[in-house]
């Protein structure tokens, strides 16, 4: 198994990214190789400084960087030696099994859509966000959380399928409960989008639809997958993530709040494309990079991409 990681991606790269790679190399299961894309000279200097000569780290020289202020599509095409562009070329060519980055989200999506592309039958790929359950059980999956701000009912229906597969094969929930985020539990509640989506989802044979759910039940055991458009999902996810900062400010010590810390999750997979792609937080520290790499390993092992392909044949 070969896990591609952008060593130049993120607000504090390459220093923090390489430190995360070093940490992950000590925890990654045997048989897995971390393939680091970036400025080989800098990466090697950091590895030498840290006395790291791990045999499960491979370096691919790709010194150019697609910055957060670059135009994603133009930069992806012009900067042919950038870590993201070379990483996606290798992913498309089968030289790596997955590619992860905390760099430009726009460039990552351009790379995904123009190289490996969407799985046939997928209207729009999406990204997920983890929401912890109060019971201390497995996480609830929220999707979409920012990729598609405007959606049609059939897109939300597909999100139900994608979320169901993710919860089943990544979180190992046997029969996930899928709900639609709405302003009321009654079937007739909501706007034009949610009412139309409910009509489609309630008769689904693709997943177990359990009706509408309100935001005051985000952390309950009533739901395993919460479906919404990307505009709503992004607002909800940032509110969820803020609870960790609130707990820190108030000096509240409880293991439950650790689940709100993005560093412990690493990143989010892009669901609906032809190979595993993981997008991390731009402000990722070494711990977050390490967990993003470990998460990428888990996505590969779960065979999630192939499961989605089979479902949409």
C-alpha cells in the first residue's frame, strides 16, 4: 500500500507536514509506505535533523507549491511540478493508492475532477464531517459540509447513499440510520429543497431513511448519517467544531469534547470520485497530519471507493 501525502500543503508546511509524516511512519501498519510529495531537499533536511531514516517513507521531488491565494484551476495546470499536481498524476497512474493534502482545497478538487474524475452515476461528489454521539459510540456522518452550496433533491438523495456507504464501511455501522436535516421532524416541514428531497428519500431502497432530524438532535443515537446541502452543512460543522474551543476556554475537561477537535480526525474524504482523496484542514499541525495519513490508510483498507462504484453501477 502506497499513501501519497502533500508535504507542501497547509499553513505551516513543509515543517509541520514532514513532522506529521514522521509521526505517522511510526504508527502506520506494516506493508504501508508514505509517499511524500514536495521539495526533496527540504524534506530530506528535516528527516535528517530528526534522525529519521524510516524505510516506509519515500520522497518524490515536486518543489512547486499551489498557494491558498492561487487560482486553483490555473495553478493546477501551470504548476506542473507542484506537489498537488504530481500527486494526482501518480494517483491517476496507479503509482499510489490514495492522495491526501492540507493544502488548497480548490486545487485538490480540481485535481480530483480533472484527473481521477467522478464515479459514473454520481451527480456531485461531496465531503463529510464527523459529529460525535453523546453516548460515546461511533461518530455520526454529516454531508455535504461545503463542496456544493446549492443542491437539488436528487443530489441530496445520493448524499444519503454515499453517507450510508461511508458509515457502513468506514465506521462499521451495520445498518446506518439516515436522516435529513430540517427545521422540524414532520414530513411537511422545510423549504422546497428539503420537502422534495424527503419525498425521494422516504421510499428509498438504497438505505434506511429515518425521516427529518432537527439540529438539537445532532449528537443523539437516533441518527448515523445526516444529509444536507453544503451551505447548511458547512455552517453546522463549524458550529460543531467550535465547541472544542469553547470547552478549552472554559477549562472544561471531558473526553467527549476531544471528539470535536479536528486534529484527532485528520481530514475528510471526497466521496464519489474514482480513487481515495483526503482533504485536511489548512491550519493542520503535525498531529492532524499524522491522523490524516492514518485516516487515509483506513479509507484504503475499507475499500470504500470500490463499494461506492458497485453501488452506482
